[in-house]
C-alpha cells in the first residue's frame, strides 16, 4: 500500500466504520462478565471509553497525523492491547474472550496481512499480561447463557461489516485495474488504441477472417506532408492536427470498427464486416471531411490524407501480409500524388482530390 498522506487517510477511513461497529458490539461481550464479577467503576469507565469514544479518537489521531498510515497501524496495535486486556480482565471467560480476540485478529489480518496479525497477537498477549498483573491470573471457562447471547451480535454483525468494507475495496481495486488496462492500450495524445494493442486486435481479426467468420478491411492513413507542418508551424500545431484527425476518425467509424495510432502521423483502422466498396466510401468521406477542417492554432493550414486499403484475402498467410498490402496501397497513394484513397486489390486509386 502506498503510504503517503492521501492513501494513509483513506486507510484510516476504511478502518473507522468497522472499528466503531466492532468495539461498540464488543462492549456487550465484555459487560455481562464484568457485571457478574462486580467490576470497579474505573473499569466500567474504561470499557465505555474503549467501546464508544476510542473509535472516534483513533480516527482523529490518524486524520491529524502527518503520517496517517503509520498512525492508524499504531491504533490497531492499541486495539489489540485493549482486546487482550479485556480477555485477561474477564479471567479468560471462554466465549467472550475468544470472540473479542478473534475479531481483533480478523481486523488485523484484513488490514495488514500476516505481519500486522503477528504484531497484534503479541499486543494481545501484552494486554492480557497487564490484566493479570492488575487482577491476578485466573481462568473461568464457563460461559452463561446471558454471556452467550451478548456475544451473538458481535459474531454476526462484525464479520458482515468487515466483509462489506472488503467488498467495497475489491470493487474499487477492480475499477483501478480496469482504468490502468485502458491506459496501457490507449495512445495518450489521440486516445485511440496504441500501436501494440492495435496489432493484437489485427491478429485476432485476421484469425476470425481466416476461420471464415467475417470479412474485414484494413486501412492505413497518413497525414500528407506532416513533417513540413511540424517544421513550419511547430509541434503543438502538429499535435492538434493529430487530435483533429482522431476526432474525425472516431466520428466516421462504427462502434465495432477498431482505430489506432500506428506511429507518428500514421493511423490504422480495421473495418469489420465491411466489403471493399463500403470501406472505400468510408475512407473517402473521411478524406473529404478532414479537408474542410482547420486548426484554431493555424487557421490557414489545409490538411489532406493519403489512405491505403487492403481487404482480407485467403492468399494472405499472416496478419503481417494483410498489413503489408495496406502499406503498399498507402505507398502508391502517396507516390501518385497524395490526397487520395487506394485499394490494394485494385492497385489503382479509388478516388482522389487535389494532388
């Protein structure tokens, strides 16, 4: 766990509710035994403080600390010392003592794993020894029905409370994991799939086409004279051009189409279940639409695209062959004047604009 101030305070907040529930219910485990033992008033005052004031004091100690994570771990050790103390003060009355000590141990292992569990066990032992020094060493194994019923709320409600906290934490971790997964496969500038992840998608799509499950077309898109744009207008304008293209690309495609940034000024698209004619129309519309777009940073800059298309063919032995076919079509689009769409299978421009 990260132990900076933010995460440490979050840790203290997660402990706060289970501690308040657990110690509040723990009061009813210990009280019947103290009543039958005719405990002195100061011991009752300590029990009331431990059960109903200490959870709030502990949270404020952690909240106000410069290192809330370490402060909260110390609070958990104090919990364990007090738990051991009550077990010793009850002369180790079987059910109440086991209930209090096991719930403390459950809390420690949930909050800090094996290390905190072992530290908690030592703290419980220290608390029990302190109680034996004050009240003498004794063992009262018998548990009355009153004491048994007093322990039931703790045995039922506290595990539910702790389980709820663990469930919420699991959901939050799953959300963070999903967000990290999305970041790892997304290009930070364009928010399209990055090169590596798009290559994985291409391989998966190739396998589906190979099995006869669908037809698909790959498109490689290049911004014409992009190096000149960077040299003349600067990289900030160049980045804005790439963002504009990615936005237009997202608007032009269906949800099932897969768009990525192939590298530099090149984009890549898998048009799923798309015949050649329709794929050509989609890319031609994108080429025309981008021609009318202007960057706010360089209003006079006119943008054009060169696009190479390749339909899946059974003659292609790998996804690399498929991509190479689109790359060859893109090369032909650029070498024949740019600002045009070329279909690899036809080896000729599908459409063209101003060269």
